[in-house]
């Protein structure tokens, strides 16, 4: 790995609290999609983003 490459852990550590909250919500939605085959997460993802970024 070169000195310009960052690990996922480094990237997450550099996120703001708002960005971390958004990431957590997106991951929750994505995890829910794994359990429901026909799930369209578009509205849920948009709502999660609007909660963080008005």
C-alpha cells in the first residue's frame, strides 16, 4: 500500500458526526434490503440523507 492510500478504517475515522450518522443509516437500510428481495430503498435512502443534509 502506498502512502496515499487510506484504509476504510482511516476514512471512517475522518468522517464528521453527521457523516457517520448518515453512513450508519445507509448501512442499516442496505442490511434491511438483504432480507427483503423486492425492497426498493430509494425513498428510505433519500429520507436518511434529508435528515442529515436539509
